[in-house]
């Protein structure tokens, strides 16, 4: 199963130093039955993109919680054995924000990762992501202006990086 693990650059740096994203269980996102039902598509690439977007949203939440992390969303994509993934079926049906959420029952070795997705190191992107991270609590509370600001970060596509490029991403 392809999973998307949300991180920050600080978390990626730690994983790079340790050789793995740890400790387990890790929150990740994947193409789950509930995500398929919600997205109404049979195209696996579209569904995987939807899971990646969900992980990018979770990465933004990590940034909101860590004011010291560089303002770039980061997602590690990896193919893992199905047996290591636990679906969050009840949570997915009770909360739209949990769509696609899964738990990865073991650490994710970076050597096994397929790719890293991250925001561009571009002033406009960094500004929009920083503003979105600051606006997230107000957006969650129902502030429409804050929601607009959060959505502004989603206007920026995450870039694809090979795992060999991780050192170049680190602060």
C-alpha cells in the first residue's frame, strides 16, 4: 500500500539522521475505502493525489504546532506491506478531516521511501504556508477569512524529490 507520511523539515532532518521516520505508530494517509467513496473516482492516480493532499494538510497542522520549523510542508511517500497499515474506519466516517487517515504500525525506513514531496523554497510559497499555519486555529473555529488563508497554501503544489535529494532539502 502506498502511504503518505506528513512531516516538517525538522522531522525530515531527524528521520534523515536516524535513517527512519519513528517512532511507530505513525499517522499517515492512503487510499482507503472511505476516501474512495468520498472522492468518487476509480482513477488510482487521482485517489493517491487526494491522499497526498490530505497528508499535506496534516503537515500544515504540524507546522502550526511547531513555530520553529521552517515553513514548508513535507510528505514522505512509501510503499509498505498492507499488514503494517491499520485503517481508521470509525474516525473516517465520523470526521471528514480523518478521510484517508491510517496508522503505520512500524517505523518507516527512509531507504524504503519512494519519494519526498515538499513545498518549493520560494518566497511566495513560504509566505503563504506561514500565513496558513498561523490562520489554522481560527479557520478550525469557523473564521471564513482564515479558511481562505489556509486554502491559499493548498494553491501551491508540493514538488517531488527523490530520496537522494533529502540532504538538499534540509535546513
